[in-house]
């Protein structure tokens, strides 16, 4: 298969970033405007041979438009929005919705019940800042950890935490959920996110079959060149499709803001573990993992012609990647290893199952470690952990979500 094949690179998401206000009567028009735009652009990509997996709508902070006086008033508003979203005729294309960030203790306290009721139409995040001394806001972290614990208790198998994450040093316009959030001062924008593990694996596999005599440095140099060129080819092709779409599209309500070049693995594509193996790492977690991770990150940062937004780095989502899930069962890595790799990766601790009885103090400390790395290394990192009720470290999950692989619960040291 030629690396130019569009089957190797999918559009994981077309994400619109929408500004809503307290004028409830305007929501239908605004949400329909966003969905119509996404569907129109998705059709353009499909017409040009690319598969589009989802369209996503992200809003400014939910307290800026929902009535957050209490859980009942917030639910009433979100129920209306969910009805608007469910009425959209998407021809089977998945529609996801993010309500933006929670900023206060009260807003965070609303999230467990909202996520329990509305699930994938209620993705949300908390952005944790530093104080004037460079110390993370631990009170906000504790409140977020308490929300994680409650979500695990009130949603089946704790799967509701798929829709909630804690962000550190993350800017707006991340197209991938649930780290996505928007700021109303930015206006209406849109961003693209790709899924490229199939492409990366194809390039490496094809090269290795023909070149078995190169030394390590020569091999890594060629790996970088090949993956960068292959990814750039598809980014350039996507750009030409976008340019044609914008030239012929009268809907100027959304302005293109950039692309997130992260590989974004899923259950439906090659595992990033197989990419590591092609780079000479026996298994993810073996010696050489950090070096390979750093090279992959450089590949994702190498993109030209389009502005990079979001993570644009290496995503290691434990329960969304079949190889990483199996690696957790085989004991190939642990929580400390994942935190170490975050130093050269782009997302942090993502979709990591942890013991159901993990204390708030331990979760908070894990978040502080991740956040400290994010700000110290000036990179966006998140923590999305799944305390699994009734399970201890080493035991296997029994997730039922189509998005999640089953894997071993990791201990929180």
C-alpha cells in the first residue's frame, strides 16, 4: 500500500469551537450552525477520499451560558442542548459535545451528575494554574480529584471518567475530548485532528523490510525523515481540500485555527506499540522507549504549511490503544514509567485505570506531579484516570464502552 493512500490517514475529528451566551433562544441556531458547518466539511473530505470519524462541538466555559444555580437548573439547560444535538441528522457520523471548562468548586461539583446523565454530550475539563510562587492550585486539584472519585462511583464501571480530564498548561482549541475548551474572546473557530498510527506503521514496516544493514543513527535519521514526509503529505493534501472548501463555501461563520498533528490512536487502528517495535524497541516500556518517544514527538512537531494547535505530540492513551492495554496486562510498564514518558510526550496520564479505592490524596499527588512536569517543561499534559470500583492493582477491567479496551489496573505509587 502506498503511503499516499488516504486509507492510512483518517480525520478523527472536525471540531468547531462555538461561543454561547445566556440567551437560551439562540442556542438552536448556533448549534445548528456549527453542526451544519461540520457536516458540510466532512462531506467534502469524504468526497476526496478521506474517512471522517466524528464531528465535535466545543463551547466556552459552561457557566457562561448554562444556568448553574443548582444541579436541576443546569440539567434542564443541558437536557435542551442534548435534544438539539440528538435532532441533528448526521447520516451516522458521530456527534460529540464538550461543555467547556469548570472554573469553580461549585461548577466542578456539578460535573459528576451531569456526566452521569449526558455522557458523551457532556465532556468537560478543569484547567489548573500556578500561583505567583509557581505552585499548582492544590485546592482546585483536590476538588477535581473528588469529582473523579464521584464519577467512578455513580457511572457504570467508572466509565464516566472518559468524559472528564484535568488539564495542566493546556491552551484552548484542543480538538480531542475531553481536554477541549474554548474562550469566548476567540470567536467561532474550527480545528482538525488526525488519526495516523496506520500511516506511521506502514512507513516503518516498508522501510525495515528493505533496509536491514543500517546502524542505529542512520536508521533513526531515516525513520524521522520518512514519518515526517508521510505525515506532511497528508497534511498538505488536507490543506488543499480545505482551501478549496473555503473558496467555494459561503458559510464564513467559522475560521480555521489549525491542525492537531497527534497520532491519536484508537481501537480501530494500529497500536502505537507496534510503531515502537518497528523502531527497534522490543516492547513499550523497554529500554529505548524514551528515545523512540522523543523522535515521534519531533515528527509531530515537524509539520509545515498549517498552524499546529492542541497537543500535536505523542498520545499514549492506555485504554484506547490495544497494544498499550495488552502491555498493562503483561506488566510492561507502570504508572512511574508513564509519568517518565510524559516528559517527551504530549498528553500525560490518559485513560489510566487505577484501583477503585485510590484516595483523594494519592490522586491529587499524581495530578500535582503531572502538572509540575507540564509547567516545568512548558508542555500540555492532562490527567484522565479511571478509579474502577471494586478492582485492585493488577486486576482486569470489564469496560463495556465501544471506546475502551480492557486492561490491567495500574497501582498509584
